């Protein structure tokens, strides 16, 4: 793993985090129905974690000599609460996969601190995923 390749992949993760911030912010605004207050709060509560992830990634990219991206990944805009929650599940599963791979790459690069931080991100994203899956478990179809 070269430093340049690691920077490129971390920038991809940064774009994903920017997308997650947008996704949760917009979904909070678009939540409707009798569970709107709870769903809106659920979505907004995730924004802070994603912002912390984004800031760490941007700082690490600069530390490695790179330039952080300012682009966000595309955010799907599904209709309805259930569809938004399902989109969150897809995004969180992708984040778990990406950070698991990135932690392995950081280990191969030889940056133990980055490896540990990325493993913490895997834990965070897994928590988000599991909480969303619990909300969906008895959600009407």
C-alpha cells in the first residue's frame, strides 16, 4: 500500500462521510407521519458521528500530504420513512465494508494509529447499522 493509494482511498471515505451527513440531514427533514419526531431525531443524532469521522479523515489526509476532497457521494432520495431507513442500512453496510478494508490497508501501510481509528469507525458504523435494523424490524411494510 503506497501513501498515494491510501490518500486516494481515505478521500473516497471522506466523500462517503460527507454524503452520510447530507443523507441524515435531509432524511431528518423528510421524515413524516406519527413517528416523525423520533425518526427526525434519530437521523440528526447520527450527523455528529459522521462529522467526527469526516474531520478525522480530512486531518489524516493532510497529515499524509494529501488534499481532502470537497465532494460528497451521491445521496439517494427514496420516498417514505421505511425506504429512507432501508437506504441507511445499505449505506451503513457499505461503510462497515469500506472501513474494514481501509483498516487492513492502513495496517499494511504501517500506520497503527490509523488502523485503530478505522477499526473504531467499523464499530460506530456497525452500531448505526444495528440500530437502524432494529427500527425496521417491526416497521409496517
